[in-house]
């Protein structure tokens, strides 16, 4: 099988961390029946510098043609004075909307070796492994009409939330498919006691669940879900929710694991394409020093193999290698305690590649 990956390193630490993820992808597929073809492209500030736009037409074409996209991060203080449409972050919004990436998958996994970094008690978070599936292209962030208008002599801001059946069904399917690969539990998070969008959301989730009899579906109101995430997060396997709720809950869940340098993400469309990137930004404060943690990007590459190429076996190998490296006490500066061995970005990449065997 031959697949192509568009690599968009972006800005700041982006090039340093994607380089390590590409090395790991090459190593894990070496000698397998999956042949990867890497294509380099420009996005964000790097694209602005070279082509005058954060999401050039050429990058758009390459993204549409690729089987998957691996992205580093975009942004940096040198771009802060640009007009909004030319800012690096617009490149990210541009590629998400051009590819129609409606499903955002964010795992929150606590590596036992890093248990001390969580803000919660070890017994509450030990073994934590949950997946938040957030709807990414609908809901109140995109709903029309929206604006600020004058009503009875004062200004009023307004937004609109709507979801149609097809939008709910497709994100539901992503959640159930993911649950089939995991512990076969889906918790659908809504506010069905108040919102009509949630009433329909719940109805459609129940309908989708009929196609996945092995998966247990439960429902939870979003306010309770926020509470349960800090009270007893291990009750969850897959959580599926709409855009705004998912924005908040996924940030909350990610912090249970304590370390931004460890958190991958995937954003999928309905053509089987996906964009994979670490959850963190371009970290301009440490860019160019060779000390960034590449593990979030390496774990994003594992998600790429699992979700875009159906190679959960190779993804498992990468995740096991990461765990092994942590067992060895190897840490980049962001996760390093005095007992650990501090390594550079490249040394961390070396160690993961070595641990694959
Ligand atoms: P950030 O995530 O880049 O950095 C926050 C802190 O975490 C910094 O101290 C940084 O050094 C550290 N950090 C982040 N990733 C790390 C890693 N892999 N290894 C070690 N330490 C790491 O967020 P910040 O500082 O708010 O934003 C910096 C720039 O990144 C801004 O221009 C922002 O707009 C952009 N950004 C881009 C995102 C993306 O490309 N998806 C997401 C978030 C921010
Ligand atoms: Mg957010």
C-alpha cells in the first residue's frame, strides 16, 4: 500500500518536532507493506515569508491531494502586527475549513511515568486514557445569523447554534468507530434539558448506536460532565460532543495529564483524510534551541497511522516505544525532574526510533 503525507512544519519549534515525527514514521514503516511518500509544504508564518500568504493556493492543492497531513505549529511574535487575514493562525483555520475537518479527536492519556505532573491525585488519574471527539465545523462557532445589533437603544450580541441530522450522525459515527477500537463505551455530552440542538443530538446518537450493538452509549449533561472529569475521569472511554462544549471539555481533559508537550490530536473529514498536529503551539520562547518535546507530534503521527491508514498495529508500536523511552527516564526539559535524564529534541527522536525494535 502506497500513501502520501503532506508535511507542514510551520513556525517556531514546528520544524524541529515534525522532523522527529517523520523519522519515526519512516522507521516504523520500514520493511512493512505500507510505503509512505512525504511531500513538504508551507503554512503559517513560514508560508507568509515565502509566498505572502499563510495558506497559499499551492498548499491547499497539496492538502487536497494528500492522504493525510502532518502539521507542526504556526505563529510567532514577528507576525503579530500583520493584518488578521495574513496572520499565521489564519493558515490553520484555512486548512481546517478547506479540508472540511469536522471531527477533532483529542486523547487525554496519562503516562504513568509522568503521574507527578498532573494536578489531580495519582489515584484519580493513574491509568487515565480517554478520547474526546469534538465536532469542529458546526454549532455556535459557525451558526448564522450572528453579529452585534441595536435593540431598544442598546447593543446586543447574538450567535446562533444549529446542527442538522447529517452533521450529528457523522460525528456520532466517528465516536462509535473509535470506541470499537477501544473500550466500547461512548458518553454523549449535551444539554438536552435546555437546548433543542441537544434534543436532536441525543435522538441521533441513539439511532447511530443501533449500528454498534457492542458499544454502550450513555448521555450526560455538559455541566455534570465538567464535574465528572475532575471527580472521576476514568469512568470515561470516548466522549462525543458539539463544538463549544468540546472546546472547553477537551482543554479541561488535556490538563488532567499535566503536560502540553505530550498531547496529540487528529482532525478528520468525511473523505477519510485527516490532519494531525500536537495540541500545543509554536513555542517561540524555546524555538531553535533543540529542547522542544517532540512526543506530542510523534504521538500525532501514531494517530495518523491509526485513523487515516487503518494501521492501529503500527500506531501501537509507536505508542509502546514512547512509553518505553519514558520508562528509561529520558525526558525533554518540559517534563524533566531531577531524577530524570535530560535529552534534546533529536535525542528524544533517536530514543523513540531505537525503542521501535
Ligand atoms: P504554546 O503552546 O506555543 O506554548 C506555551 C508554553 O508551553 C510555552 O512556554 C512553550 O515553551 C511550552 N511548550 C509548548 N509546546 C512545547 C513542547 N513541544 N515542548 C516543550 N515546551 C513546549 O502557546 P503560546 O505560547 O500561547 O503560543 C505561541 C504561538 O503559537 C502563538 O503565536 C500562538 O498563536 C500559536 N499557537 C499555535 C497553535 C497551533 O499551531 N495549533 C496552537 C496554539 C498556539
Ligand atoms: Mg481551545
